[in-house]
C-alpha cells in the first residue's frame, strides 16, 4: 500500500499519508499555503495517519491539481525544514558574532575594570603602537654613528649565523 | 447547525476560541470536547443568513481561521 493516498470528492480532495513521512511543521506549512484557495481541514485517519481535506473556494476548480500541488508543497516544506535544521548552528554562530560586533567597543567602566598591569600589558614587538615621529625621527650625528655601528655588527653576526 | 471537529493534537484550543470570537457577529457557537477532539457547533445568526451568508461557508471559514491561527501560534513557539 502507498504511504500517500488521494480521494477525490465533489469539489474536494482528501489526502492521507503516514504521520512519520512528514514532520508536523511541514504539514502545517503546506496547509498554510493553501488556506487562501481552499478550505483546509486536518484530521487523524486511524493510527499514525494524517488526513488533509482540501475543498476549493472557487467553484469548478480542479481539485486533482490541488492534490498534486499539496504533495509538492509538503515535500518542499519538509526539505526546507531539513536545511534549517542542518544550518541552525551556523546561523546561531553568525548571529552571535553580529550581535557581539554591534555591541561596539568597551566603555570606560569596562576598561577601568580590566586588569592591565606590567605583566598583562600589551606587547608590541612590531612597534605598531609607536608614533610616527618616534619611529622615523632624524637621529643626531653621534646617535647616527652609533646606530650605524650597531646595524653593521648585527649584519656581521647575522652573516656568521648564515654560514 | 453544523458540527466541526478539530483534533486536539492538530489544532490549538486557543486558536479555536479566537476563531469563534472573531465570527461571533455572524454565528453562535457551542464548544465542547469529545474523544480527543474539540467540537464546535456553529449556527449562523439570522442577520447573517438574511445578508446571504451561507452557514456552510461560514463554518468552513471559521475552521480555516482556526487552522491559520494554530499554524501561526505553532510557528511563534506556542502549543499546537
């Protein structure tokens, strides 16, 4: 026996299927799509079977087409629910990050409450926190000669290491 | 009078109450429960029938409204 059956009536169609075939939310979703065109009624037809009755609001409408469309919609809704379930964690993670970013930088009170000491202070090995003037200021003659000598000795030691 | 049966596992009781209230201007309804179903006995008011409103259509619209509300409540996280 097929898991889904159709019974055509006068201006209406009755669709029966196994409850385990589609989640309840998918059945609701499909029923909601048809609510403007049909009078929709949900019921149970025996053990673990759902019965959906669609009665066309428009006289003379082809209810067989509605039955097919309902089946397609049911499948689409079930697939959409599965995608939502699979991507739930990803969506939650992105939302949490977006909300975290929207909170903005920490306020003064939060900064004051932070434990910043010499040990926990920001390390700056690349000299990013150094001002432009500090980094590129012109060196005096004496300082310049000293710096050049330092550079030369560093270069020599580097060469030794390389060999 | 038309009797509507709404299965308790598929329809929300609050949604049925709300639907009955919404259509109260056009129909009187008697609510009861029987064997896992909400029973609503709908009778169109004379004012409604004199305006050409069909009792069957009225009942079907009430049932549709109850289903729509049930679905909306289920989506919003309410009980169904």
